[in-house]
């Protein structure tokens, strides 16, 4: 599928290729395979030896990268308009022709271990990974994305290549492009570039591992010396992106913690959790996140505590606030603020060519909406009642997963 | 190419606008010469404490009312202390620009700066400092600065400041810093995005025209910094898996005529994990690190010029040796024509790509205006990048980032062998 958008304010094009493969498509023993494979797509093809793609894109001044999530693996480059065709050629080429040699697999293995070790330095990552694992008993979302260190070390080259040949194909991908040209022309060029790429005959059915209903709170404690401030994290089962409640859940996250993700910013301070936790001196920062995902995932809340503040106290206040927002309507004035933040942040994201294309691809790949305009309309149509009802449906004790990070003294 | 329209208010505030009519949003940067460079000696952290306390309400609105007002616009805003400037940055819809500037002006001109506000900010800052003590990246940054800059230098401490200063700062100190440093002369308002120069000028005039500061500006004497030899330090941060490695030098001021050549040298050497030599060898060829990158700061002073890597303790020694070896090659003239061309292509190409976002445009305009790079900067800058020669790159590497005179800090798990 090809989706093109005009963005005429800068002489650039942003090309994104989304593959429907991620942590969701993996099984125990080879967790992290999709992410490992993402790295290998920069290691050369039959036409472009290793280093060729990096240097070409650098030469064009491109902003480029790739990421893997639970649902998708995605590659993008934003570059001068005149180089769009070259970017298409690179992406079409690596869709089927990556080498994934034994030598390069071995060389990249230590880089991926290093990436994982960098993440392990962060207590929030450690706690989040453990909490996600306990929140899912069957669905592969519980495995996360990067994989365990041991499985990265054991990842077989042939397994990677099989994964590649199965999932990297035009019949398992979205191409989204935004840029300084007529949308029809951008789409036609992309269609031509990918027209001859061989489809996969082996994609199979989307993974089916429905998560059984949760029947009670699950709770973990991570104790490490690698952080100095305590953390409380809550993760509630939440609907998938295509659920009609998804826009209201997006608004709910803004009502709880604003749009900027905590920290020392000047905005988002009117949000419920900032006022209840940060302004009261209980937390250094607090965040709430609802992600658009293919399958039912999690609504996350996390608070980094001020030193000496008890976990139980912050958890109690968090739960009180969640109960309040599940029970009572936001005031009209508060809801107007939330709605404005939600819609303005949508405008900010889509005013950048790269993020316009990303946003569109995310909506399409998760089934949240068929276009940016449709998603905007859905957000604009959210009511106070829908926010309250979405909160009441999600913030339920038996769907709750609780994690505490407890800093320990160094030996 | 960026087209900038400039205005100036009577109080000295300069205004630079890059209109992008196709966009709904605007990126706003209000920079005041109140960054680390202007902080009084021995008071590292006062600038940030002042900035954060300014966000706690004004003469006419308490903290809650101010927060309500900015969130009612849907704006995203923050006030940061940089090496040179304190920058109030925000993104808002173009239609809300006047209302946003009113809130920003109120914060700059009439902050409440009450004792209770300072206590709140102090608590938050001390919590962050405590978090930083177990953050390998924050530790290497702090220790590296202590090794490189003398105690009385503005860059001796990170922007968050010294814990002792933060603990002891008084409301009077904060108010005094606000009264002398937060001023329109030397300040600059940059707006890029869906607005017009006239609209910005009108809104700015309405809210900032009467902004006057009579207190004299206190200049801070700062001596030149150089490293006479290599210094190395390892800091153990408990219970970590990976080491943060920082190799660096005191850089050169933004108005140094060699600065453009320094940017090219930086790109040839290590700026980009994939396009530069250090990353190419350390990550791509040897698999020793996930990230390797370098940066050179823009300020009036010698901002840090640093290389960063995240490395397993077993590989630290080798990664450092390779990073320095790649630098050594540059200093002896081993710069392939293609590597130099690639570095220049990338830096020039990035200028076009940065036009995709109002934030990218605003950042480029801010640098050009803040350091007086000239009205025709955006015309000259790509040509200046293109004209950098291999000899200049070699000379810059030898004089500014010598491979035998650097400061190196590693923070993380214990190393299998000593650094020295």
C-alpha cells in the first residue's frame, strides 16, 4: 500500500517504509529477532555493499533512521526532494535483496548487545520491561522488542534470514511519503519503484495469541543500586488503536499528564497528576501514555519520586486521581484545555514533514484511522463523557499491573 | 533558503522572523543573555534556579493560573539555561502567538520569585542532582567539566549547577540575578512558522516594548583554557551494565573565524555515528559500541568539544584507543578526499533538510542572530562549508583537539584494567 501526502513548505521528501513485523511476531527463544534484523538492513545488499547506503544518505544530508516496535519495523529517510528517487531505489532494493551475511551478523551482534546494555543503565527501562512481561501471560507483547541479552547472543543468522524473507515484501508493507511535490506524483514514483519487488509467499496469518482476561492485580518490585530515585509504574490493560475509545484514551493521557511527558517543561503543569504529585512535592515528574497499537496493550502511568517519599503514598495518590477521573466529568474549562493541547500537539507533529509521514504511517499501520484528517476529526469529537467512560473502563483494579523500582545502596 | 525579516524595539530587543505561511504552528525562541556564560562566579546553578522559579507565577498570576493559561493555548514551552543564553522556547498555533508572547513577557518581566516558589524548585533540582549521581551520562559530563575548566570558569559545572549552591541559594540571590541578567539588551526573539513579521513585531511591541532594566550588567572575566596534557578519570557508578565514555577538549568560540572549519573537522572525525570516521570504525567495523558521536558547542566561550560513546567495560580500552587513533590520523594528514567531501555534503545537505520543521528553522536563525553572523549568513554559510580545505581540517585537529592533550572520563561499572 502506498500513501502520499503533500508538504510544500520545505524542499524535502520524507519516505517511510513500514513492515508489519515486530515483537508481536516473535516466539520465545528468538525474542528481539525483528529488531536484530532491522540492524542487518544497513549491512549491504546485492547492489549496495555495506556502507554504501549510509554514505549515500549522508551525502544527501538526509535525516534517516529505523526503529522496531512491538507491531512494526520502520525505515525512513528525509532528504532533499531531488534525492527522492534515490531513496526509493535504496528502500526497494533492501526490501528483498539484503545480504545478512554470517560475518556481518556476528559483527552486529555486539552492537545490539551494547544497545541493550545502554538501556539497562536506565532504571525506568528495567522496571518497564519487567512490568510489561508480567502484564501479558500469552500475548507476545509481554516479550518487548529488543529481546533478552542471551537470545541476542544466540540469534541464528539463518533464522534472521528466514524472518527477513518471510516478512520483508511489498505485500507486508506500507509506504508512506510526504513531501514537496504533487501527492499523485510522489505516489506514482513510489509505485514504480516497488512494482517489480517480489512478494512474499509465506507471510501467513497475523499472529493470534489473544491475551486471556486479567482477573486481579499483578505486582512486582525491582531492586537495584543503578538508580537513586524510586519509581512507581502502573500499567492497565487498554484497547487497541482501532477501538472506538482510542481517541478518548489519547485525551485521557493529556488530562492526566499533558502532552510533553513530564520533566521540567513549562507546559502540562495544569494536568491532574502534575498537580497531585509534582506540585505537592511527592514526585519529581510524572507521565501518562496511551499508545496506538494493533492489539490491546497498556495504558502506562509512571512517577519518579522525590527522595525519601514512600512508594505507597505515591501509588495511593495516583489511584485516587484515577478513581476521580473515572467517576467525575472534567470541568468544561479543564476539558477545553485538554482538547486544545491534544489538537495543538497534533498540529505541531504534522507541521514537520518527517513527523507528518510518521504520524500517517502509525495511524494506517495500527488501524487507528485511514488518514491524518480522520484521526484529527476523531480527536476533535471526543467528549468529556467519553474521557470519563474510557477511564472507568480502563482503570480497573483487576486490570492493573503495579511496579516499584526501589533504589538500593551501593555495595 | 531561509528568509529572515528583522526588527528592533527601542529597548534593544531584536526580533527575527522566518515566516512559513503554509504552516499552522510557530516555533518561538526568546533568548536572553543569561546562560552559564553570564552566571556570577561561584554561583553555578543560580541561573537555572532563577529560570525555573520564574515559571512559578507572576505578579498577576500564581503558578496554577499561569499553567492554566499556557495549557489553554495548547502551547508547549520550556525555559532552559544554555552555555550562552537562557532560552524560553515554545511551540504554539500561529493564531495564539500574541497570547503566548504575553505570557512569556509576563514571566520575564514580572515573575513572582517568592520564597515558596524557590523552595519548590530547589526540591526538584536536588532530586534531579541526586538522580544524576547514578546516571552515567550526567556523571561523565560533571567530572569532565571539573577536569577541564578551572573552578571560576562558567563551564566548570553543568547547567544544573553545584549541589551546594542549589542548597544555599536565597530568594535575594535569585531576585538579584533576575534583575541584572534577564534584560532586553542583547535579547533576541526568533519566530519561525505560520505567522508574519508584522504580526510578531506588533505582538512583541505590545508586550515587550516597555521592558527596561536599569541595573548594570556585570561582566565576568574568563581566561582561556587549554589542556597541557592528557588527563584520564574513571568513576564507578554502581549496578550499571555499560560505561559512558567522554573524550573532550575546550572548544572555540562561535565567533572564532575557524569555527566553520571546526564543524567540518568535527564531521570528518566523529559527529555522526555512520558518516564519520570514529563511528565507522568503532561501531561498523569493530562492533564496540552502539553509539559514537561528537559535538562542538556554540557560545561566546570555549564550550565543550566532546566525543561520547556507550561501551561495555571490557571494550572501553580498545574503543578509546581507536577513537584517539582515528584522530591521530587526521592530525597527520590522513584525510581521504572522499571523507572530506562527504562531511561537507552532509553539513550542506542538512541545511535543506532542517527547513522541514519550524523548530529547525528557528534554531538556525537563533544561532545566526545571536552571534551576529550577518544578514547574508544563509547565503554564505554553505559556501563557507564547501570551501574548507583538508589543510584547514588538519590544522584544526592539531590545534583544537590534539590526540595527546585531552580529558577523558569513563563512568559505569568497574573497568577490568586501570585507564592510565
